[in-house]
């Protein structure tokens, strides 16, 4: 299929320990490393659709996370570390060459994708660089943890409807973005794709079970960019700068007018940060 302003997108399915991941390959063959984009929880690769045309000259590999989007449903509890194992299989397994991956990649992870990126970044030889967007390395704040615990039974029984849907939209989007019909529709369509059971298992595994990985930050010696949405309360500008101060290769930036889904809410601002960041890499 094609998207406005992009080359043809090739849809692949890559076997991993968490089932087949649906992968979308677009962009031009390039001497630069492939860019792998992993989205936030609850949503899928469509949250990158506005960003991809703004990154010309790169091979772009967008992944639907385990149990989400067009990937296979989750059938058991998992963890972010195991999601990173599945990502490593994608990056190094037999399917990698067909995706345009032939060495370390530039990783762009939004929220869930950023947490997967932290795990991958300390494994030698997988990433050239890490961009972590709206991904606080700490475990879930107590208030948000209580909210997830209350909503999880409703999500499992009824799916993302009523108060569950409202809570998800409120966490993922700024007030202005939530009022924009097109932006809101991307999130709601993404929520509708997984089964109720798979979505509930993903929330249990990758949100409720999120561990504190602050201890990994001093080991992030590769180039890193930590991007905080200006309206995300649990990873504010000071929080992102504090995390970057712990990682030898990291810098922090703030993208105003966005909450969690920065690539969807402010694609032009994020693209400018990515181009500047990658332009400064020497290897």
C-alpha cells in the first residue's frame, strides 16, 4: 500500500518468540542504517504515518508491537525484556536482510518502544543510536498504577470503551490533540484492532509490569536522544534532562504541544529533532 508523500510500503510478518510481528517497510534504500520505529502501547504503526514522509533518504521499518495492531495476539503474560528479545530476533534473524537491516539500526521508540529501546541499547551491536520518546525509565507512578489496576478488569471484559477509552485518550494525547477528529481517529482505530484478551495481556505485561530501568542509563554509551512531550506529566522536561544526565551518550529535548504520542501530535517538530540528531552522528 502507499501513503501520501511516501514510497510504497511493503508489509512483512516476522516470526518471534511472541508471535509474528507485522512490519511495514518504506523509504529509500540508503547507505545509512535502517531506522526502526516501535510505537507506544495501545496503538500501532499508524501513529508514525505523519512522521515518515518527513524523513527522506532513509529505509524506515515500522513495527506493530506484540499483541497490538496487525501483529499476532498475545496468548500469555510477557514483559518488556521479552519484547526486547522479540525485537532482537527481528533485528538479527533471517528476516532482517529483507527488511533492509544489515547492521546496527537507529531506533525510534515511543513510550513502550522507548522502554524496549533501553533494553536493546545495552546489548552490543544492535543499535547505532537510540531515540526514546515519552518513555520515563522509572516504573509506573503509584497513581497511574492504581488507575491501570482499576481499568484492567474492564478492559479485559468490555474492551476499550467508556471510561477505559477516555482514560487511554487522556494519557496518550494532549487536550488539543484529543479534540482533533483525525488525530483521535488514529488512536481509536488502533485500539479497535487487537482482541480484548490480547490488549489486556499487553497492558498487564508492558504497562503494569514495567520495571525501573534507571540502572541501565549509565550503560547507554551510544548516542541517545530523550524527547519529552511538553504535556506529559510523568516525564516532564526536568525528568528527561535528569535521565539524560545519567546516560553518558544522551541529550534531552522537549517537544511542545504533545503528550505521549509525539510522532502523531507534533511530527514536524520531532522530525526536525531527529534530522539534527542523526546529522551529528559520525559512525
